């Protein structure tokens, strides 16, 4: 495998900038997940690495080799698409082998590679079937198999699980991670799903309007978001963000810093006799947790995350306290200051 580097990459469509001076380094064998809202540039980023789009400026390097102007077939990168992109009239075996057949790979080599790939992906029993005879998860494994047989240096995943139901998505997340570990592959994975973003990658990239808001390990980004955008986007439910001037006794006497105060819903505590009173407006059970929407007397809306069975009902007065150790402070520009 090989490392992947993007150095000052820019891309516009007409007068609309899509990616703006993007820098990214994924080490050999790393699993990098790119997350962001619709239109932030994450799919364009993937297509630039694959060679399906051409960068306006900057460089793309795979294994130290500049591939910025090379055609897709010369880049040693293989993409797994959201819609599987399988050929309906071909069997599973032929779909997996299709790229090798086009390149004129000897039949014996094709048969051996397809057999090995089918074993890795547990598709041996489906090799003679057509895509319409497969489940969604099996189709996705065939799409991954077509990438694996190419033995690329970089695997590219374009929201590959978005067409699957929740249970199958969870299973496929585990399968992709296990496959990544087995192959030692370098991977760039694009998603809008926070669970995928937080659980799959060892590097997380948060994009916003074509710019990188933050890069780092998922847990670090969750614990120390670099901006109010990241604080809102990463986390379900998102971080509470309130004007520092209205924090009052909620912040346990901590001095106001910056313009915006942030507190994760799970860090708001019920503290009788202390803090600030808020009225519970809506109760949302989520299995082991309950999300409570509440409003203070000053009109500040807050989300609280408590264990199930907490006994809170709509209309209850809740004494809330935000421990200083869990406060986040952001300046007028939305960037983190503490």
C-alpha cells in the first residue's frame, strides 16, 4: 500500500469554489473518514483522488508519486461507489473480474484472484448469481471485491452504506473495518453519517464549504471541537451552544470567555440547589438514554442527555449545572479559544 497526500488542492465548477486549498496526509495503511454536510466538497475530493475530476491547483500524491494529471487507470486507486455500479447482466464472478478482463489479464490469474477475493468476502456461494439475486449487503461486497482484485494502493469509498438499512449498515461497518485490517490498505472514506465517521476511521476530516474545519482522531475532535461548526456537526445530539453572557449560574461560576459557551448534553448535570432552572419541554427516549429538550427562564434552549429511567416528565423544573471541566469556549469568529 502507500500513503496519500493532498497539497493545496483546489477545485471549482464555473465560478463556484468547491475545494479551497485543501491539505491532507493519510499515512500508509491509514483509514481516513471525510465527513460534512451536503455540498461541502467531500465527494468531489474523492473523485479528484480517483482521477474522475481534475484539480485546478495543488498536487495529489500516492506513495510519493505525483498523480495529479494522470488518468484514473494509472493512479492505483480503486473506488467503491454508493450505488454499487454492478453490471446487471454479468455474474458475481464476472463483475469482480471485469476490470481484469478489460486489461487482458490471463484467465488463470483472473480465476485465482476472483477465488481469493470471494473467500475474503464470503461470496463463494454467490459467484454464479446475478446482482438482482443478491441482498444489498452482498451487492456491496461484490463492489468491494471488484476493487480488491485490482490490488490498488488506495481504496476510495463513496458513501458505500447509505443504501442499506440500519442493521446491515452496522454489520457492513464491521466488515469494512475487518477487511481494512486484513489487507493493511490505505483508505479514504466519504460519509455524511456520524456513526460511520466516529467509529470507522483513525483519522477524521470535517469539511465545511470546501475548507477543512478540523483533522484529527475522532475522539479528539469530539472532545475538543475546533469551532462551533464542528461542535454542532459532530455529536448526536449536538453540543449546546449558548451566548456566554447568558450562561450565568449554569457555568458553575466559571468566568465568561469569548462569545459562545459550549456544553455537551451528557455533561449537563441535575444539581438541586445549584445551577439554573430549566423547564423540560420534550422527552425523547433513545433506549439506554433519554434526550430532554428544556428551556431556561431566559429563553435559552438546552438538550440534556440522561440515562433511561430518570423519572423526568414534560413540565418538570430541572436544576442544571455545567461543570467547568466540560465547558468549551469559542470566540466571535466561531473558533475555539479554550
